C-alpha cells in the first residue's frame, strides 16, 4: 500500500487554441488531506448506547456501524459529507459530518407515535391529556391479520371490545360490541368515524390508526349515535418532506375450519345404524335388546360400508386470497398528499363463492398561509362477489356418504324422488348440482368526498369546517335455473334487488385556546347537520326459459316491491377542556341532537358529559421517580343515546297489500305511539393509567352503564286490536372491569420481547320491565327477558339425562308454590310436561387476548390470541346430526369420547335409546353448549432486510413475512365454531348456531417494499 500511486489529470490552462493539461502522481498521503475522520456515539432517548446502528455516508457505499459501546469511527470524503443513521425501530437521522465527535440520539418510532395527537370526539389531544377511557391501535398492530375489515384485525387487542366472526363467507364483516350489549332492539354496533366525520368508507390498508372511545366522557360528543361506543378511523397522510412509495403484496390460500363438527364416513355411519335395529319395543316383556343383524343386512347392504363420498372435502376446497396495496405520499412546505390503490381478492372455500374489492384513496392538504389550510379526501370503492343459498350448506352437511353426486362419467347427477338410481339421503337433492345451476352474485359501488378547512381568525380562535358527500349503490341477484331439483325445478327463479343511498354531513365549529401562567383552556362550539335518503327496489319471478336470466322473460309469479327512507339529524355541539400545570385536567361537553325518527315533542335530546384526570406523576413528590414513570387517575360521567330505531316506529301504519272492489285496500299494520322517545345510556367510569420502569404499562377501568327507556314491543289489551306496540319500558345495567397490560419484557442489543394482555369482564341485568317477554324463533328456541335476568337468556327445558330402565330421555319438572318458589324438582319423559327454565346467556362474561412479539436482530416472531368465557350457544345443527335415529337418513357427527347410547335396562347412558327417543331432539339444554374458547388467532414470522443492504438497491425498507390466521381453537364446544351471532333480528336469535359458512384458516406470504 505504501508504494501505490494514482494518476490524476488536472486542467492547467485554457486558451482559445488549446487545452493544456498535465498528469502528475498523487500518493495516498496526498488524498487523505481531503478526507476526514468522524467519530461519535449513538444513544436512545434514555441515554442507553445503541449497538449495530448503520452509519452511511450519503450518496456512497461508504459506511460502518456502532460497536458494543455504541460508538463509531468513519473516514468520509470531506467535512461537508452527510451521514445517515439508521436502526430498526428508530427514526432515521441525517447529520452533517463537519463536527467531531458526534453525539446522536435516535428516537424510537413508538415514542414518536405517542407524541402524535389522538382523535377524541371532535378534538385532538396528546395522550397525556386524555381524561376518558380510550385505546389507540396503530397500523403496525393491525397488519398481522389479513382481512377486508378492521374488526377482524382488532380481535383480542382492545379491552372491552368483543369481535365475533360469525361467518366465514368471503366479504363478511364481524359483529363488534363495546362494553357488552345494552339494548333489546336498538343497534349495538359502534359508530364509525372516518377522518373526523361520522360515517365514511375506507380500506384497511389505508388506516393509520384506530381510536376506540369507550366511556361517555369521550363518546357523548357523538350524542344519539354513540350508544355502542365509537371507532375513530384515521387514514394515512404524509409525514416526511420527501416522496415515499410503499408496495405490499400478500398472497396465499385458506381452508375451511369445521372445528369439532367432524362428520361420519361411510363405515362409521354403517356401524352407527346398527343400533336402530335393536330388538326393543317399549312396554314389551319379550325384548332381547340385541341388534337384529338379519334385518339390518337386508335393509343395509354390506356394500354401503365401502361407499364413502366425502361431501365436506368436495364442497369445501382450498381457496386463494390476494391483497395488493400500492401507495405514495409526500410533503412540502405548502402541500402534503397521500394516494393509494388497494385490491382484495378472496376466494370462497365453499363452492361458487368469492369476494373482490378495489379501492382508491386520495388525501391532500394545502396550506394557503399560516392562517388557512384545506383538506380534500376522496375514497372510491367497488366490490363484487358471489354468495350461497343456505340449503346448499344444509345438504352438504346432512347428505349421507353413501350417495355420490357424480355418475360413472363424472357428470353431476340430477336427483329427485323419481331418480332411477339409489339415493339414501332423506331429501332427494344433490347440492352440488344445485350450486352448478344457480348463482347469487352481488356488486356495489361507494363514493365519499370530504372537504375540510381551518381558518385562524385570531391567535386563540379558529374556525373549522368539515363536510362529506357520500353515495353508494348495491345490486344483488338470486338465480336458479329450471334444471335444478326442488321447488324451482321446471320453472326456475330470478330475483333482483337494488339499493341506493346518498347523503351528506357537515360540521362547523369555532375552536378556541388560551393559556396563562399554569392554566390552559381550550374548547369548541358549533353545529352539525346530517341527512340521507335510502331507496330500495326489487322484483322476482318464475317461469324462466333455460339459459336466460333477465327479469323481462319471467312468465309467472311476478312480484315487485320498493320503498324509501330518509332521515335528518341536527346537532349543537360544545366542549371545554381545562388543564392546570399538566397535573389536573377537566373536560366537559354538551350536545343536543334532533332526529326525524321521533314524533313531534320528542325529537330533541340532550347529552351532557364531564370527565377529569389527576396526573399524579407530575406532582413534585413523584417527579423523576425511578419506579413510577407515569401515573394518572381518571373519572367520567356522561349520557349517550340511540336514534337508530328506524324512521317509522312511532307512526300508525297501514299495509297496502290487499284489494277492495278492485282498488287498493289498506289494512292497519302498526299501532301509533306519539310518546315514543330515546333510549339513553348513563355511563360512569373510573380508571387508572400506570407506567413502571418505562417498560410496563397498566390500564385499569371500571364502569357502570345504565340504559333507560328500552325500546320494546309491549303487549296490548285485546280490545286495542293489536297484539303489541313499540314502547319505552325497562332498563339494562352493564357493569364491567377492563385490564390492559403492555410490557417490554426483554430489551437488549439483539433481543426484544414485548407482551400485551387485554382482559375484560362484563355482566348485565334487566330491570323495570312491565312484564316478562319470551321470544321464540321458528326453530322453537326461546329466550326470556325479565326483571333481574340477563339479556339473551335461553329459556328451555333442562336435560336430565336418560332413564336407566327404559332408555327414554328425561327433562326436569318443577313444582312451584303460590309465591313462585320451587318446592319440588322431579324428572319426566314427557316433553310437554317439562318446565322451561333459564339456562344461560348468549353473552360472554369474560373475553380478551394475549399477544407477544419477539425480535432477534432483523427477525420477528409474533403470536396473537383471543379468548372468551362464560356464554352459552344453542347448537341447533345438533338436532339434525345428533338425532338418535328419528332422522336416520341424515349424516351424523362423530360422537365425542364418553358418549354411551342406551342399549338395555340398567345402562348408565348419555344418549337415549333410538327406539324410545320421542322428542329427544326438541330444544332443551341437551344441545345448549358451553361456548368458551381460547384461540391462537395469528402467528407471524417476518424478516426485515438491513438498511446497509437496501441502500445498494435504493430501497428504504424490505420485509418478508409468513402468516397463519385462525391457527387453532381450544374448546369443548361440539359444533362448527363457538363464535356465533349475537344479533337479534326477526329470523335470527343471539347464540343460536345453525350450519353457518365456516370460518377459515389462512396461510399467507407477504412482501412489503418501501422506497
């Protein structure tokens, strides 16, 4: 090296005639005179040295990294060089090399996120200023799960938030409940607010963060729409003064998860049928109690044992899933923008089902001056998919494995009662043939445009306006070819429905802020108005020519229907926030809502709220405490309401569905109630936020929510002429406890382990109902609402086992005294004599999740779990697949371990004799199951490429990941899935499971590239 020389050509003189140059030798010692050596150290915000930080001379491949002491030394080309400091989990920095030594402090990304304001109501506050029960989930905590909705992504991550994936159908959205259920008939879904405006549409890929508002201290700002809590969705915006591109592709496949619903194969069913031929006649003295094998083999040929068509395997198949996302964002002094394109394609695991969605979002902000800025947000989405008919799923589970839907040529068979070949299944229907000759498509389009502006009137007063125009259109079709079996054979069926919505919302507020000495006060006051119109039309008919599927060719049974709804909500909004010395915080709000859904005189309601916090750790006696990093106590009270009750429930309605003298006839349909008013929820909350050692964060909240004036259908005297009328009567009280724990269990140079626990308890009690209400569905399953009871309480005979002498089913029979007390408890084999009793609620008392992330250098491993305990589910499908032989031509579920079928006197059995099982499959607690579960929700393994490698290909980030969703569920529940709907509607009862589209297990690979 000492003898090396470098040839350098240097211009010496320029004339009009020639360029004269000379070549001279440059030694390494001469070159070093233009270079310099930069030394320094890199630390985090706690003063701890950071090891392995990448230091790169910008625009070159020259670089190094910090050693075990967090120090470095790097020779650079000149003192004007710029050094780029990068480390995973920290915000990159660019520093000039004109000074040495350098002391660099990198901020971790999480601490920077905490400094970002949190959207609460119509205000934005720093996390330290929160006085209410609020949870914030950022986008990085959501992307471990791939779905078309954020509800599924939130499961097990937020205290008090219950997420139920009640269907695995492509495009299905989960049911979300926040702090339990507080109404019998009103909607319980949380209010969704997108970018500060109620309602809106978005794609999960565009979400920056989700703020969950739980108590009325925060939700009362949304008044009559916040009974179910509030989810505030904040979409992405630019953060840096440079263009940033991100491309992410996730692809894989999913398979149906049948849980413990394992159906019998041909051989198992064959052996199971033998017990139907036992020599037992009730009351006879000549019973041998043996299986009559001669009769059995005569009616069940031995060849059936080897006939084993797997309906589940053929009807449910692995299906592809793709989620693609491309975005760009940038920022300058005047302007910032974010634009993204997303495409989601979810194949259905069940035949002929799928869902596709494309979404475009564009967010921009322009600062005209220091006093005026405007924001424009546009979201466009289009979707299309194919659904299924319930009976197709029904027959897939129930058809016998002895039947093959394909003939010897592989052609799908048409099956009916006249088919010339044997068909053992009870109903002569081949569901695969029906699927291939029917279709259930849907399509939709949605557009949202937001315009917002902030104008600074004075240094302490700002005018803010935010408005949205929205429109959506959806079309659904049900088509059955005339070639299908069953009721549509020979005629076919076609039904089309169209729905259109358009509306708008505008919020106009004056915001003020003033500080003096240690006092700070801010707030807002203004008005809001929103309205919309929904239009629906549909038509159907039969008599379709084969091959045609348009309405103008239907020849009979034509039906047309249509209606519209419109609503207006007007509001006055106000809020004041006070802060003294960053120790004492007080927030008060007051909202008045007026809704067209109520009669004159009851159209306006008031929703006050007050909340406060004491930031104890900012007191002098706790400042700089080595153990308690932060500690805050909170308390709140407020009132929210429900105006989402439908637009006509207070009106007297007539049905124009008949004729009189060839003219339209009107029939009284609904009894008017001019006194109908709002349901109101009075909410009390106390909480504590505690941080220890800067590594462990604990949040505890306790609440009591009282919902008054429940909207119910109250019974009327016979003289009125109506059985029921919509009235306000009764209360529901929800009490609960929430515990959230986050900890950085291990933090070292190469290892990092973070863990989080979300635990919630909720219980409810009904009071002040005028009388008991028993609701029974078409499946004869009942639930009772009574004073002192719980919502969604099952009401049915209690299963008492099997009579050891006769093999008959037994139920409990109670005798009551005049005061209602139980004086005697016996059993009966007569179902009609069994006593209906309360048997458990469909609502879980305990739920939450446990989540862990372990990182070693550039590799991270994450496990997310969810659990639920304390609720019951009536497994209605067991009435068919666990039916004791009363329906022998339905396939059966494999019996769990310990199942004993009665076969002779003296047997201690769990299931009755098939020869003496009358009404054994009728609704009772026999099929009411404990729905507790613990689910491994997601497992993710990811690798982040080092910045030093990526700079060579001009990338700022590259992540490869492998994910498994819905990994495994630990449960004793006998059925498909303990996650069952808790929606109460005309044809749906909370907690009743019945051959649903199964949830799916997903295996996905993703690549995320940033540049």
